[in-house]
């Protein structure tokens, strides 16, 4: 199926480079027609602090990337009647995880995630938090049981990465796998 519509949120946990790698791969994927890009206020700050990027520079990478204001809870992706094919939150802060687990739609990130859960669409939450407390663990179980994929940012090393970008790219291919968008250059364990 071509022209898939994917939502990508970058929230306020360190690791914005992982979100940027997912954005780039989604933009380059021939099956993806549109990527709705959401940034929490702290996600926006992490993007600038860690990657030296502004939202406008990220969306300039591809016409497929469209930025939606996090405060716009009337956006098309806030409704279950709007066709979308999945969502990833990369990185996902513990606060965002907690709001999603509790069904609190206080902004467009959490509302779009809630829509994915209620409509049974793929939702991938790439938690970036350590150490984990009991509340984090219970929230991960709650979203898992509601249908989300909990995919903490734990990069693999079997492909012998030379750079941080190698780690970002390998993890991004795993995220796209979870969204049903396998990448031809994915480095896979061969045994």
C-alpha cells in the first residue's frame, strides 16, 4: 500500500537524533506519502540543543514532512475519521508515556496517540528514560495492553557502528519495521 500517512512525534527526552533519523527514513520511504511531524515544547528544545536543528530545517528535508502545532487539537490527525496508518513517538518521554497510558489528551501528541489506540492503528513508543521506576513500568504495561508497541531506545551493536549516526539509522530501521515499512538497507542479525 502506497501513500501511507504516518505521524512522528519528538518529545522532550534526550535522544532527538533518533527522531531525526526516523523522520529522514520516513521521508525517503517510497511507500510513505505524508509525515505529520509533532514536537512537544521540550522536544523542540532537545532538537535544537542536541541536533542543532529548528523545526523548519527538519521539515525542509522533504515535502512529505509537514509540521503541525502541538497545541492544535483540532488538526486532522486528532480525529479517528482521518485516515492515518500509524504513529511513532521517538523519543518518548516518561511524561508523554504516562499521559498516553492514562488517556490524557492534553495536546496533539497525546490525542493522536489516543486516536491510534482507539482505532487499532500502529503506535510505537520509543521510551528514553533511565532508570525506570515502578510507575514507568506500569505505564509501559498499560500501553502495551492497549495495543501500543513499547520500544525503548536501546540501540544494538552487532552491526559494529562507527558513528552515532550509525546507531540512529539502525534504530530507525527497527522503528519503520514496527510501522510495516521495512527498509532495504536494514542491518539484520544473520546468526
